[in-house]
């Protein structure tokens, strides 16, 4: 978490962040805390992928979401 705090504290540097994985509830909690503690952090997006055995489809969707953000 210490590294994440350092990176997020550089929010005015035009870095954008994309959070991938976990449940939507956890992503929502992460975003809530980031917006409170690091108001200048730029969040490009999030994605909580469904649990699936089809990894290629999952990877393709993740890549597309990150590229579009």
C-alpha cells in the first residue's frame, strides 16, 4: 500500500490509474478512499471481471477497457 500512496499522491502529474480485479464492491470502496485521500488522482477506469474459465475473452476485454480509458 505504501507504493500506491506514493503513486497516487502524484495526482497532479497527469498520471492516470486503472484498477482491475476484485469485486465491484471492493473497487467502489477503493475509489471512495482514493477520492477522499487523493482528490487530484486521475482514475481512468475500473473493471471487475466475471469469474470464468475463458481467459482469452477476459484478457481481450481487459485490454480493450484499458486502451479505451
